[in-house]
């Protein structure tokens, strides 16, 4: 089973890549796999990422709920 990670966008390199923070780690993800590439990604946005690719955009509320669920499941 593959699990995606929640990533907060901290910068956009180009229209096809973004700098993100995943927990305490920083990295770069490809935006080429997002379902709606016409909507730009901006700092502060949340993404579901896996293997270096952004799979979906999340609202801040959805990201907060997902973090809560993950924190409860690891305790």
C-alpha cells in the first residue's frame, strides 16, 4: 500500500515544480501530475504528494484534519 504525504508549498520554482515542507523536511515536487494544471500553486497551499509528485491539492481544513487523523493513529 502506498501512502501519500501532506506537503505545504513554501515556494514555486516554475510552473512545473514547487518547494515544499513535509514535516520537518524540505524538498521539491513535480506539479505535472496535478489534475488541474491551469490553477497555479502558491506558497501556503497544501498538496498530497507521493514519490516526488503532487497528486492532489488540499484545502487548509482538509490538511489539518488529515494531520489530526495521522497524529492520532501514531500514538
